[in-house]
C-alpha cells in the first residue's frame, strides 16, 4: 500500500468530504431524519481542521454512515451517497479511502439520473479532478474509471499495485 504524507492525506480527506457533500442531498432528500452521513462528513472535516485523530470517533462515524447506506439499499442514489460519506471520513485512518469517497459520489450521480448519467458523471468527475492538486490528480483520477456499456454508465475503482 502506498504511503502518503500527512499533508497529502489531509488534502485527500478534505477532497473526499467535498465529493461526498455534493451528493449528500440525494441521501437527505430520501431520509431527512437520518444525519449519519452528514455527521461522518463533519467528523472528517474536524479531523482535517484540527489534526486530532480519535479512532473510536472516526470509525464510529464511518460505520454509522455505512449502516445508513445499508438501510437505504432500495434507493441506489441515497445508498451510494451515504457510502461516499463513510469512505470520506475513513480517509483519516487510511488515505486510500478518499478514492472511495469520489467513486461512490460518481455512482450516486449516475443512479440519481440514469437517463443522463453519462453527461452528469462526466461533469462530476471533471469537478472532482479540478479540485485535486496536480501532484495527486493524475494518480487518483486514473484509478476512478468511468465506462459506458450498452447505454449504462459503470464506475469502477482500479485497485492493483500501490493501492
């Protein structure tokens, strides 16, 4: 697994939180009383801002967002939005979770409007890439792969060496 500097890790966490926050309304519209994904993003931002790492808090926020995702299984856009939040906060523990924040955000965008998924996902992926510093952009974005198969947009995360 590739090692990242502390600065890169906090940059990746802030970016993953931004990615997750952009799709959070897809979850909150379907589950307005459930704040677990929003709380995960807040915990992530607090870690980025303060640098104070409390494993129980980070892990708890991530697991809670993923539990919310499981409960939203019937609504793909909401499900993926909650997963994005869970992955974003987990970046405080393992930097590679930032990839998951962006990956699930793209899946949420695709699920929210399947008829326009190709255009929506392309625009969101462009937004994501623009917010990464040059030193991380190519490395991260080359692992988040978007393909269209038979009119369906498929988002994949290419793992492999160094991941």
